[in-house]
C-alpha cells in the first residue's frame, strides 16, 4: 500500500513540475482557502514550536544578549504571520520573517 501511494505522489509531482506559470490561475478564493486550510495551521504550529524552542534557548540567548532577536525569529514572526496577516495574502508571508 505504501509503495502505491508513494508511486502516485511521485507521479503527480513529476507531472506538476512541468506545468508553466501560464497555466496558473490567480483566484483569490483559492488563495484564501489554501491559506485557511494549509498555511495558517502550519504557521500556528510554527508559533507553538518556536515558542517552545525560545523557552529552551532563553538561558543561552540571555547570556549572549540576543533575547530580542530570538523572540522575533522564533515567536513574533510566526505569530504575526498566523494572526495579523490578511487572509489569502501569500505574498506578504515572507516579509514577516525579516
């Protein structure tokens, strides 16, 4: 069963790799749906995992004086990408991490 699923995934990946950007559609409804179902939950998981790593790295970052940087990268950027970014705005997503 695993072999069949893996084969199907690889076949779809190969077929989709040849798709040109001319075939891409700019449908805001699809962007919003993908954002709501895939990207937001992934950003929420990144926020929770980043918060855990921030707490674990706090003694080291406090000793090196980089608490603000660690907080921004591990907690604030994923949280802003999850909760304050407009729904469906995928182009603004990388900007939250800089």
